C-alpha cells in the first residue's frame, strides 16, 4: 500500500511528475534506527511545519540560504538537518530563533516548479539535538548529537492498547472528514511499526507547529502516544460537533424548502379559487418585519403570530385583534434610537433661551445630563420629578431637555387616571383590547429613547379598576423598566433608554414607593422682577404672534407690566399673567381691525377699563392693636401673608377658642404656644392666675380658606403674648417658624415664596429659624432688598425681637 502525505497529494503539478513513495516498513525502520547521526549537519529552518522520523513531506524552498543548502546537499549525500522556527514570522532566522531538537532528513527529490519556485520532498530519519552552531553563512551548520528515544518493552499491554486506540481514532477522523480520501484509512491500518504510526499521525494531525514540536521533543514513545491520543480526541469531538451543526442546518434548509413549496401550492390553489383579499396585507407585514431591528425571540413570536393570522377566518372577531397586535409589533420602534447631543453648553443655551430664572433647577438638570454623558448614555440614573406650583414651567422644562438632547418629546397627562390598564394595556382576550398609553406614545414617537414627560403624576387616582401608581412603579424603576411588560403586547419591552421626567404640584398625594423612585427637583415660583423679564422675553412676543398684531401697535412699559403682575395676578407662575396679556392684546386687535386706532399705549386707567378693577392685596395693617401678628404662609399659587388675631374675654375658667377653618396641625401649634406661655409666664411679666381669669379667642381671617401647617407657631406665640401683656408688636414685622414644648424654634419650608409675599405686603423685617438661613442665602440678594432678617433658635428670642415695651393705646387691664 502506498500513500502520499495529504499536503503533497494536493499539489497536482507534483502528482504528475513524481512516483509514489512507499510507507516505512519494519525492515526500513530497523535500518534507519541503525544509522548514526552525523556529528555535523547543514541546518534547514522550517516554517509552519515539523518533520517526524520516517514521514515524507514536500516543502517549498524560497530563501536564498535554503536554496543553496538544498542544491549543495543534493549533489552530495542528500542528508540534512531540519529544525522548526520558534517564530514563523521571522524571514531570516538566527540560531537563537530555532528550536534545539530537529530531525535528520533525506532529500528524496528536488523539483523545479513552473512558477520558478523549488519544491523538495524529504523524508525524516532520526531525531537529533544541536549542541552548537558552527556557521551561519552561506547557510547554517551545527554540531549534533543523537536524541535517543525511550521505547516501551516488547509485550507492554498498555502501550499496545494505546497504539490500537490511536489507530481506531485516526480511522474515525478520516471517516468524519469529507476532505480526506477514504484510502487513507487503509494506509493507517497497514502501518505495522508503532513508532512510525505515532510519527505519521503526529505529522498529519491538525495541531499547531508548537504542539508538534513539543511532541517531537518527548523522549518517551509511550508518553508521546498518550499526548497524541489527547489531541485526536479533541479533534474527533470538534469534527462530530461540526458535522452535527451542518446536518442540523441542512435539515432546517430542507424543512424551509418543503414549507415554501407547500405555501406556493396553497397560494396557487387560492388564486384558482378567486384569490385571497387579505394576502396583500399579510405580505406587507412580512416585508416590514424584514427591516425591523428586533431580536430573534421577538422575530420568532411575530412570525408565529403571523402564521396564526394566516390560518384565521377573516370574519372572526379575533382576526381584528390579531391584526392590531401584529401592526403594533411592526410600528413599535424596537432598538431604534435617536443620536444624543451631549453638548452641555448647547443644553445650557437652550434652557436659558426657553426659561428665565430657575438657576438652581437648570443647574441640577445639567448635572443630570452630565452624568448621563459620562456614563455613555446609560440611563440608570434616577427619574427626575419637577415639583412646584402651577405655571412655573415644569412641563416646558421637559420639552427643553428633549430639545437640548436632540431627542423626541412625549407628554402623557396622568391627571385623573384611575385604570391600571391605561399604563399596562388590556389583555388580548377582551374585545376592543389595546396596548397601554406608554407603548402607544412610543409608537407615535418612532424612537425608543425619547424624553417622556409624565405630567401631573400627583393627580393619579385609584378605584376598583386597579392602582395606576403601582403600575408606574415598574415604568419608573431603572432596575425593572428594561423588561416592561404590557398586557396587550405579552412580551417585555425595553424602557431603560427612555428619559422619564415627571411633574407634580404636590408631593403629599404621590404614593411613597413611587416618590422614592424619583429624584425631586423643586421648581419655585418667580419673583416680580423675574416675571417682568419673562413677560418681555416670552409672554408678550407669544401673545403678539397669536393675535396678529406687532410690537409697535402694542406698547407696555415696565411699570404697567409690574402693575398687571401685582394687581391682576396672584400666582407663583405666569399662566394667569399670560391670560391678562392675551386680554390686552385682543383689545388692541379689535381696535386695529376696526380701523379705530393703530397704536395703543396702555396706562393705569386703560388697564382698569380693559381688565377691570384690581383685586385687593393683603398689606401690612400696623401694630396699633394688641394680639395681632403678621404670619407668612405658603400656598399652591405662591406665598401670602396671614394675620393671627386674638381677643381676650373675662371668664371664670380660661379657655382657648380657635376659629378660621384651621387644620389639626395648626390647632396643635396654637395649643403648644398657649401652654408654653402658661408655663413660662415670667418671660413676659405675667402672673399664672391670668390664664384662668381670661379666655383667649384666636382667629385667622378668610375663614372659607382651609389653613394648616406648623409654620404659624411663632406668630401665634407672639400674638398670645401681645394679647396677655397688651404690648405692641414691632412695626412692619412678620414671622414664620414651628415651635416645640421645649421652647425651640424649628425650620419650615416655602421660604422663597413667603419672603416674596412679605416684600409685596410692605414688610421690613422677618423672624426666621436659624436653620432657614441657607434658604435665604439661595435667593438672589436683589430680590430681598429692603428686608431685614432676625434668626432665632428659641421661643424667648422671638418674644424679645418681636414685642416692644410700649403698650397699645387704650390697653386692657389684665
């Protein structure tokens, strides 16, 4: 039996011009082992291959040194030494670049190829080890010693089993490999010599040159057989796995072809029967699905549902729901994102152009965008909730964020929402089922990363239909919304790239768990100065654009704008102010349209004519009456002042009466103030029996308006002390702060709105808790011009700062 080395057989040019080379027989092997290794050999470096004893391989010689060596050796005894390179990329190797163990080779034949290259067929003889290189030019030579081989004893059963396993596994690999001719298995079976069998398989195995070199350097034949068996096992496993994959692919392709032919037959039958009117719609769906960027799981579900629709009767009720379902899947922006613009300077410019003031809010939004930019667009940051009174620009801030980022903008109003299905959608089993509003809005935006404004999140209700707030927990949780489940879609949808911005007027009505998932950013009301700038920059130009008149025809001075703000609006925002300007602009438009006057300049008298009488404002009312103190209050439309009025009446048992539609917390503040004064009567020079002889009536005007909160505590204390002592309260002073039974003054909220209200009312001095100093420092100094502040920590300090020694006129005798 004769065989070529596999790489040699592949060369057809050699195949036509050379004889078959016999496999090594036992006699040849004995003769080869008896030969001595020459003391010095010319050394031929090999790249990408290793020569084993007894094995015949063809090599292509291209380097000048190698060609010179082959030509000279071919003229002589045709014996050379071949050693593989450590690094195959080195073009001109030095002795240090070669391994130390190689194989003595006999030049069987040298061939000149048509392309001018030289191919040499060599056969390995014995292994050797280089001890020293004696020359490098014109080619390498080196001193060598024989590399002895440790062979197992004759009759070693374990070695015989190893060789048999090698032979069987090699034959299996040949059967599994279609590129190896089947005749190779006969060659393997006809090899009698165990050592040549091991060398032959090692040379032709699909392992790297480094691994082959390691096997060549193993002196023990049994150990080398064990290593080779491990490599063959891995190769056989890879072949089996590869064949399994190819067979599976072939079966899948055959199945697809079979289904295709069956579908074509069904199509032909339908055409013969008059055609299918729904076929075009189904084909359009299938064509659209090819361009979707959804994952494999989603694609499989779509095609399964499409096949289900194809089998349905178009007249069935479920046909419409199934069609809507597939259309929803096609219209949802699966993995479709708009490119983000993380230019923070541009974002700052957009925010400043769209909104005046709100510096703290803008700074926090820019910080939020900066974090997202540094995290590479990852949206694991908290959900923003803009909290503040109506009309301050919370919703439009969300729009500005979308504009700054270059994202699509979605606004979903949650006011009055009571049905959980509005968020999660209805199940397909119901007639008229549809997806939730979250997915519906994403479908309209054609983007999976819009800025999504959840407007009025504090006004979400709940009833027997479910709790929408609980459904929003999944939407607004960065750890969960990557797998948002809609009941209609019946699969997960990734909302993690959506930037959610919620707005609210009050935090008290937001579910605690939902509030915990959001980062609250307070948007305070505007000062009068800020409103004037907003009116000039935004409101008036917008009003002129909507009414069709120009700025020449509509003239408002800063003084008139301020009067509109002060006398005709009572709000923290600018919504009512915009309505007032709209009324004035329509008045001008009417005169222009009727050709009465082309230019109208507003003054105070014309304002009264167009807008009517101004509303009465709460102003400071002096300190002539004992027991009347000005407090400061926060309202949903901004700050306001309120009056704490007290009256004493002679009784046998002192009582405390409270009126004015007060809430429980405010009533408790009055009780605390009264009890503190009774237990610390000496602070204001009273006798304890006074409290039993006189009853105290406390009233807060505007009884139709509910009032609550602890911030009127120090005002009530001062009013009580003034009433019992008949001492005057300091002129033009107001105060706000919570009190305790220990006599401490605690901080309160809404400081900005309260101070602006105090300034509007003509207050000159304000008493605050010392812990509220930081709130005052956050307000621009120009807005607080004319206000002095007294910071206190204890209730006695309040009395010292607020009460004069002078008594009121016609003071009661207590």
